C-alpha cells in the first residue's frame, strides 16, 4: 500500500524556511514505529535535511538530478514507473511539501499528526479532506512544554 505520513499544524503547515518548527518526541516515535521495515520516499528538499538514511528502512529520494546521492539513499527519477513496480512491500511518502502534492493522487491512506497551533509555516500539506475520510484518531497524553498532538488516519474515499 502507498501511504503518506506528515505532521501538520492548524493551517496544514509542515515547515518554515528553517525546517520543522516543533519538537515533539512522541511524534518522532510514532513516525519511527509506523515506517520501520518499510520503504520511505522523500523529495530532494527533504533529503538535504537528513544527515543519514533512516535505519531499518529503504530510503528512496525523488529527484530529476542525475548526480549520485549519499550512501544509503536510492534515486527515483521516474515516479510513475516507481509506483507501478519499483519497490516491494509498503511505501511511505514522507515529504516534503512538493512531494506530498505531486504524489497525493497515488496515496491510499494518510497518517497525519495534527500539531496544535499556528507555527507560521511557509510550506504546507496539500488540501486533502475532499478526497479522504477520517478513519481513526488517537489523542496521546499531554506533555508539559510540548504542543498538543492528535494522531489521525485518513482513508481515500
Ligand atoms: N512536517 C512534516 O511532516 C515534514 C515532513 C517532511 C518534510 N518536511 C519539510 O518539508 C520541507 C521540504 O519540502 P519541499 O517542498 O521544499 O521539498 P521536497 O518535496 O522534499 O523536495 C522537492 C524536490 O523533490 C523532487 N521531486 C518532487 N516531485 C517530484 C516528481 N514528481 N518527480 C521527480 N522528482 C520530484 C524534486 O527534486 P529535484 O529538484 O532534485 O529534481 C523537487 O525539487 C523541509 O523544510 C522539511 O523540513 C516536513
């Protein structure tokens, strides 16, 4: 199955020009638990923010550049053929904004972490609510000094 996973604020913001503006350890753990042992696909912009590939996952990078990527990252130039047989097992689209937008049509399920607040983001998750329905929501216990979060799963209509 092809899924996307993102953490979004009240305006569907995902990052400022300086990167992701919140630090929520429970969301980091949630991301790890869901994506472990799967394939992950990130855009080149997100790739530049990773010092290393995420261990325990096959790390694909969407880019039209032909230069070699760092060790542990696999280049995907043609997303259409990738989606129709370029990987084995499950795939998580992990961002960023451009990749979420260009691949949303392929996505069957969304794992969204709703981070409470407006973080003055400059990059956004695309509008999705007309194409997906809320399937499940989990509200983890609040942690002092950390923004409130809700874990949601959305299924394609
Ligand atoms: N809150 C969250 O959950 C979350 C998650 C991930 C990332 N982020 C944030 O998102 C931001 C990055 O987003 P972004 O929009 O700037 O960059 P991005 O989506 O990570 O990467 C964009 C690049 O990906 C490649 N790409 C995208 N669509 C493609 C397609 N259809 N075929 C081939 N290549 C394609 C292109 O690379 P080339 O130009 O090399 O061809 C494009 O320039 C970062 O600030 C990061 O912190 C937030």
